[in-house]
C-alpha cells in the first residue's frame, strides 16, 4: 500500500477515533435527512464511511442541509466557498484499467483509492439551498416492514426465544418476538444487523465466516453488521438502536483498541457494509464516494 493511501486511511480512522473518544459512536447516529448526505451536483448519496464523516461535521458545526460539493463544483454553479471555511475530507474508490504485467497485451482492473475535500452548501455564497423533503411524508416503520419482504434471495426468518442470530450453515435468521423489544426501532435495528450478517453467505456476498468469538474476522464482521444496519436505518428514516446501551463505555473502548491497531479497519468495514446494505435493499450503485 502506498504511503499516500496509508495517510488517507489514517486520517479517516483518526476522525472516527476522535468521535469515539468524545463518546459518539458515528454508526449509531441518525443521518441529517432521509437518505443521508448527497452530492449537490449529481443528487446522489455519498457512500460508505463518507456518510459518517459528513454527519460528524454536520453535528459539530450545526449544518442542516444534506448537500455537499467541491470548491470547483461551487464555482461551476456560480457560487463561492466563503473565505476561512474549512472543508471535510471524504474518500472514494475508482476502477482503473492498467496493463497486466503477467499477461502482455491485456488489461486488468485495479481500484484507485483517493481523498478529496467537500463543503456543505451552507458554507457557500451565491448558491440557492434546496428545500429538503419532509421525512415525515413517508412512514419509516412501514418502510422497515418492507426491507425483509423486498430482500431478494433472503435467508429464512423465524421468531421465538430470547436470542437474535444468523446461522450460516442453515442460512437462517432467528429473532425474538417483536413484542419482546422495547421499541419498533429496537426490533428493526436488531433484524437489520442479522440480515447484514446473512449477506456473508456464499450465495450472496461470500464474506469470510466469523466462527470464533473475539477473533479478527469476528470483530470485522460485527463492525460490518452494525454499520450496515445503520445504513439501512438511515435510508428508511429510523435511528439505529445500540444493542449495548448498558455497557457503552466498554463497547467504545473495544473499538478504540481495534481501530488504533488497524487503520484500514473502519474504511474497509464501511465499504463491505455498503455492499451489504445495497444487496438487501436491492440497490447497485457501484463504487465511488
């Protein structure tokens, strides 16, 4: 990995670590609007870790608009980023075709990992800020009900008992009864977490099996599941309910330890979580920011 890529991974990880040290778990925080943060020019949502990087900036600075753009994009719309305004770093992957050294005359695809800086439209002059659609116009619980129903090639889903889990060998999600949860958000947050686990199956996204509690594969898969559940909750308009509210400090400490030892973990987990959320929701937006 190039030194430039290492610096990007470390910068992103440092941002997430700072939030955790301040007591904020980014993937448990609701996005500023239904569907998350959006590029002002393309009108498409940012993806992966970028949603939380932009959410952290919005929370810190009080931005209410979900729209972001680069300095050049602001100028292309006749606007200008105000002097002294500080941008927010986001990251993206872009497929590139390069010469295949092992097969002369042929090309192979590689992924370019880069960062760039965006500004919220509230940091700009000369740009009309779009009105954000009222999230209350859509019933989020009704949308949550449809997630499993619309999941193409889903695992089996049964209710009963006092545990929630996904069993890969049976391709099965087990959930406690809905009435056993304190709120609808608790129920759906748990269900989405287990549905994200189900995308590890070889007939879906085929991620490594997490067999041993506490090992590296298990830890990464748990972060993928939590982030993926948070992404699904953000899209449909509910808040991801943490499963560990009785021991929040220990939960944060455990992730701080893991992130400090592996600066690529949070970016890579967010990328896999995005793939899982896209698979469950039936979206295929490809790579990018």
